[in-house]
C-alpha cells in the first residue's frame, strides 16, 4: 500500500501543476467576488466543473500524447488557417490581460504587508518573473514556489471556523441555482472562465510534449503514439489536479459567503476587503496570509500564462519552442514571454482596480473558452487523428456539455446586459 501511494505521488506532474496554477490571483479574486456577491448559489458549479475540467484537460493531454505536438500545432494542421490564427490571437489576448491582472493582484496584496508603493511592487514582480523565466528552468521555479499555494488551504480551515449554515451549503452544492440577471450570469461566466480556462488547455498539452523531450524523444516521430499505462497515469495526474483546484474554489466561495457576504460586504473593491475573509482564522495576520496566497499563486501562474502564449504563438507560426531550449536557440519564444509580461506591467500603470481587473479577466477567459472547447472536443473525438485513442461517447458527452454550459452562460450574460437586467 505504501509503495502504491508513493508511486501515485511520484507520477503527479503536469496535471497537478496545472490544477495549482488554475487557482491564480484571478481565480482567488473571482471566487471571492462570487461568494461575497452571490452567497452559496454558485457552489454547484464546483460539482459539475470538476468532471468537465478533467475531461477537457485529459483530452488536451491525450491529443499531444498521440500526435507528439501541442494542440495549437494540431489546430494549425486541422483547421482553416484563418480560424487557427483567430483562436491563437484570442488566447494570447486573454492570457496577456490575465497575467497583467495577476501581477496587479500580487502587488496589491503584497502592499498590504510591505510599505512599498504598488507600482514599485508591480515592477519588482514583473521584472523578477522575466528574469526567472529567461534564466531558470520552469521546473526550478515551480519546485520552489508551488508550495506557497498551500496558503490557500487557509480558506478550508476558515470555512469550518466560521460555521456556515452547512445544510444551505450542501443544498446549494447539490442543487443548481440560476438567477436570470446580468450581474449573476457575468459572475457565473467569470467563475467558469477562471476554472475551465484556455491557458490551461495549451499549458497541459505543451507540458506533455516537454516531458517527452526530457525523456529523450526529441523528434516528432519519436513522440507520436502512446500506451494504456501512460494514459492511465496521465488521467490520474489530471484528475488529482482538477479535484484539488475545485476543492480550493469551493471553500473560497464558502468562506467569503459566510464572512463578507453574510455581513453585507457584497461588492469587493480592494485587496483589504478580500483579506477580511481570513480574519476568523488569522486575526491581524489575515493580510499576511492573503498576501502569501496571492503572491504564491501569482508566481506560479504568471509564468504559466506567459509561457502558454509563447507555446500558442510558436506552434501556430512554426518557430522553435520550449523551456528546455536555451535563450539563443529560441529567441522568439522567450521574446513573447518577455513582451507579454512587459505589457502586463504596462497595464497596471493605467491604475486599473486590481480586484475588478482580475474578475473581468476571468470573464474574458470564459468567453474565449467557448470556441476552444468545441475544437478540442472535435479533435479528441476524431479517429483519423486519434486512432484508437479517440474519446469515448461518455467523454464526448461531458465535453459537449461543457461547451453548452459555457456557451449558454455567456449568451445569457450578453442578453441580460443588453436588456440592462
């Protein structure tokens, strides 16, 4: 039993990292806004989004395992070029806005405990992450900083300390609640967008290719194809990461609903307000705990976002890619990482409210995810591409259900916005 558990944890990798990166500052802020403004009414999304995330991320990983390429490269080959370019541009724009909002969220949170101007912190985090991305392997960064995401478990502890009405919590978790208003639906799109988010599709896919390269399969021919054991290990990794991601999301919503929402603080405008949710656990150290969580997840997520954009561009426009490549061999790949973070720094000089920027970046991701999910489900179900590893009818059903839910939520949001409701 011990050896099986040890083997299980040893096999965790891209899926677990992807799940941890999903709870980035944008995710923490969006779930906090959801709990504060809508109470427990969106908890049921965690129940349905867990299998949806697992299926979509599993499809992305399996496509790359079978083809030996990232999904952007597969899209370039299988779709009309104008559509491949449009999808790539949509994802890069969403990623850039997201990472800019994440850097701002990190700086805003750090300012709670460090008497340094927010703009200076923006430059510190942005330039520091550029240096780390260019001169350090991402595996080193993740190994050092991903443990900071454990600070998010403070929300789990706090949820039990504040004693929310558990019958209402469990009822909202098990029974879907939908309110037909633009505010509620836009929050729903934000929650779905920060959970089932486009950059994770490309990151998961590209990490599978990176792992193959690390194993010595440097040519496309050597990477093509997979086996049942590898697919089984991949699904265990992906499922673990997605369960972890949604467990944290569930308790952030519960905690903020039971603290901020229950006391009438329905409109979160500042990092200080978001940090108040942790006061029952941390007291005067709430700001420190909140800052550690936001900075830790940002350090993990911003490189993922920037690198995801670089993978998309490299695979779409066919130039050398990979974090295993030195700077002089992949200058355009690293150039996109640097430019993306610099744009993110520049966004923050416009003095955009960090919490609102993080929330609206999640909505943008929710909109961008809709066409991408449709393409991913189609690719993963295409037997001419996937052979015997084409998605099962059950996986296809979950994939199209994910597309339908996100498309309906987005359409409803725009409809009620147009009506002013």
